[in-house]
């Protein structure tokens, strides 16, 4: 198995999170993301045990492949690889991308979280395929020591990045167009989908807003 093409990484990037506060769990968010037209999804399983996480990741990877979408698994390259996911997304405290074994790297796309312009610039020479930058706006979806970066910082990060950039943090229907206009290739969302009354409709609406703004900015 070789690495999947990165081209589907664009538009709305829903995170299927296992935090019990969300009315829609990971399986529901994966289904809503695909039904709503998203071409990339991430599993963010901070509370799920390894056995259940692997079962869930295999299920999600199969669903995404059937729709031509990419599945990324947060934090764990081993689970991503065993599940047949398209890639892994690594954060600050995770194993550095340089430590992902070469044979696994040949199969997985690798995303990396960044929070500062210095980290974005450092990412240019790292063995990754895309970066996430944020939080762009304030976020309550997860605990973070990083203050909201704002749109000016996002524009600077886009300009400095060598890899495609995914904006993250506090993104919802009212500001997703501004994120697209700033040059982000995709916008990662958690609460805007997992907390929506109708998750599928939320994905469709976010995707429509992002696409229209990106086309105007092109």
C-alpha cells in the first residue's frame, strides 16, 4: 500500500471527536462528514481504548475509501497504519514526524500541528505533508495554552508555509469564509459539526461557504 494522494485535503475537515459532551459521536460525525461532501476526516480519540479505537479506525477508513475521502488518525501512527487510514496527524506532544518508521511513512500521509510562525517556518524542512495552524479563533473544544492567533497570523502562516495549511480553532459558519479568504487550504472543525443539531447539514453549509470564499479569493 502506497500513500494516498493529498489532493482531497481541501475544504471542510471535520474532526470526529470522542468527547462525550458532543451530541454526535465519532461514527455519526464520520457519516455526516461524508454525506455532507467532506473529502477529509480526522478521528480524534483521546478517551477510547486501543482495541475499540482500532476497530473504529478500520470502520472509518473503509467508509472514507469508499467515498474517495482521506481519513487521518490523531496522535497514533501505529493505529493509523494498522487501520489502513490515509494518514496520521501529530501534535506537539506526540512522536515527532522524524521518528515515524520509514516503512510506515511510505504508507501514511503525515500532518503536524503548529501554533507560531516560527513553528511554521521550521516545518518547511520536516518530513510532513501538511500543517495545521491555530487556534485561529478562541476554542473551547480542547484545552490549549495557545491564545487565539487571528486572521493576520493565519495569512502570515499561509505565506510562510511550504506545505498545504489547515486552519483550526473556533471555526464556524460565521467565520469560515474569512479563513478561506486568508488562503487556508482547509478548515478543521469540531463543535460546528459535532455540536450541530443536524451534523450533515452543518457540513454542507460550511463547505459551501468555504468554497465560495476560496473561489472569490482565487
